[in-house]
C-alpha cells in the first residue's frame, strides 16, 4: 500500500503552496469514470490561439458541497484549500475553443496521486485531460506537469484580509493578485462569481507561449466595478 503524502503549511512559504494549506493523498484513490464528448459538448478540433489557466476559490466551492460524498476529499476531513487548479484550457482563435480532440483512457493512478493536492478530484482531473489536454497533443503526465507548474508559480494576496475590505470589487481583486505576480496585470484575468455575488473562480489569460496577456473581450467574467464577496468558511456572515 502506498504511503499517504502530506503537504503542510509549515513546509513551504504560503506563496509557494498556491494556497494549498493542508492536503493528504489517500492510500486508496477513487478510480474516475471515462469523460467523453456529448451532443451538448461535442468533439471540436480547432487551432489553438491562446490559453486560460482557471483557478477555483475552494471555500466557496465547498460551501454547499461539504456533505456531498463526491467532494469529501476537497471539502471534508482535515484537507484545507484556498485556491485550487481547475485546469489549463487551450482557447481557439475566435470565440470557439478546441475540446475532446482525441479519446483518452482512464488516467494512471500515479498521475492522479501527483496532482490530487492541486486539483482535488480524480474525476475533474480525468475531465480536464479528456476535454482540454487532448487538444494540446501531449501525454497526461506532461499536461498536468505544465498545468501544475503554472499554478504553483502563482502568488496570492492575503485573501482573508481582502475578504474583509468594504465594497470590494472584481477589479480590486484582480489588481491585488496582479501585484503579486510579475508580468501580470488586472487585464490579464477575469473574475467570476456565483449568482449570489461570491467569488467563484479567477481565469488567467495566457498567450501561446504561456505568458500573461490581456484577456479577449468575449471572455466571461464580471465587470471590474462589480461588487464581490469572498467566503472565508465557517459561519461567516454577509
């Protein structure tokens, strides 16, 4: 039986952890299901024009999923996350993007184990490679190595302090993140919220060489002046 791997906040600077505060990979990893194209999400082979690195604010994600067994690794037990990696997405040269470019088998357990404390769901890892990684023409290991490296280079502001700022806006969140990351500007990201106005994800826009670039006008996200709340967890009010 493989020994559990543990990442603790005391082992590395906060910025280097990319907000993974504590994570233990279980000895037994759930086997994901195949992730295949559907009529609603069809196979689409298109030239790659740019990339998006999507990261998720885990406290908000877990807020309504803590009792869901499918999310127990991320949202239950002793594991603690701030931002997590949703995925590296190749974008097209226009509004459409490539997806499900080739079929893929179930990911090797070793690949899942290596990335589970960054993207804390075996099924999401399967989905990200099937939908996005196959369009980059690289192996699962190479896709996740690059995604993980880009994510772990990110530095973040004090999100707890930021959450307490009155009348916080999406533009202020973007500026605070940009100040911590050389080469990034507030125009290099889109902030997304749920319907109740709480921070959901941050989408970072990258060019073909994976350098930060201004996001295209058609990409999603709220406007910079939109008020945004950040869920800290627990019984936080507001």
